[in-house]
C-alpha cells in the first residue's frame, strides 16, 4: 500500500473560542499537484502552518510521507520545501547568498549547493547582476522567486506553496509555473494554495475546498462539476462559489445605498 505524501486525520486548531480548522481529513498522493482553496479566513494558511510544523495542532495528526510532523519533526522537515505567504527573507543577503544559505541549512554539500543555487536562479530569471543584489533592493516578484529557489534547493519531495502568484507579473508567473511543472515531472508532490483560480484550474490535478475550517469539496475538476451539477462549461470559480455556499445572484442584488 502506497503511503500518502500528505495526510491529515481529524486535524484541528482552535484559537481561544474560535475553531480555525475543524477535524480536517485530507489525503494527497505522491506526485499530485493539489490545489487547496477557500475564502479569506477559511483556514488555509493555518492548515499549511500545521502541516509544515510551524503551528501545533489542538488535536489530530499531520503526516508527511507517513511521518508525523510533530513526533519526528526533523525527519519530516528534511522532505519538505515551503514558500510561505509572508516572505521572511534576510534582506541584507543577496539572492545567491540566501539560496546557498538555505541549502547549507539542509545539509547540501557546498559545491553542490552552489551549482543548484546558480541553476535555480537562472531558471527563475534571476541571473547575473540581479542574483548579486541585496534582497532589500528587490521587487516583490524578485523576492518571491528568491524564496521559491530557497524552498527548492535541497530537492524536496513535498512542496507547500501559499499564494505563490500573488503580486506577480506575467513574466515572473510563467517562470514560476515552468519550475513547478519541472518539479512535478520529477515526481514531487505540490500542495498549492491560491486565490487565483485560473492558475489553479490550469495547474492542479485535484483540488480541495475548505470553508469555516471544514473540507466542503474534494476531487478533480470534472468530478466537482458533476457533484455540483454544473455543465462542462462551468469554471473553477463557479464550482468554488457553489462549494462554499456563495449565492452569486444574491450578491449582485446588494447595492450601496448612496449609489441608488
């Protein structure tokens, strides 16, 4: 029996009286490009933070390739790469220095990490002088590409991406998509959270939708269309709005009083 790349069993997180994630049961197989969707405040980032070992669950289990992230954190974390929504980079390093530093922290030999850093930065169109500028002088897109290179330098088996395309221009977005497709072609599993549904629809093999901390839909896009009783022309946005209980017609009827 194959071990799932990512597995949660009744995963729960409460903050005081609020339940942010409520008994989440989720399985992502090795090699999947899994889209994790939900409205603002649905529990997406909280779930990712528990899966990567940044936030301790109130209850339940989180496993990476069969390893409990909280029972054996170092073993599990060696297998993952993380691109968080908030980019906490060392701004007084260059991109090349930062990526090499990340590789060294994962124990990649120096000669190998230097080669990998150069290849990743080149692939993400951060080459030449750009790779040797201080991160503090970078645009948002350049910082995001630097953080992605750092998340990939050790060759993770499972990659977590929280809003990787937010604030990214079309050129940078294409570079990131190309890298992700190459990574998946090598057998890596990608867990991808984004509000840009067109990108999710284009890239993901399967999606899960969370609302109010609970998983409300899961499957391939054709499967979700069928369950939502939507035709083949239905977009992921149509499916998403149905899954989270958003009444599209009702929303359009609301008006600002001072615009009437």
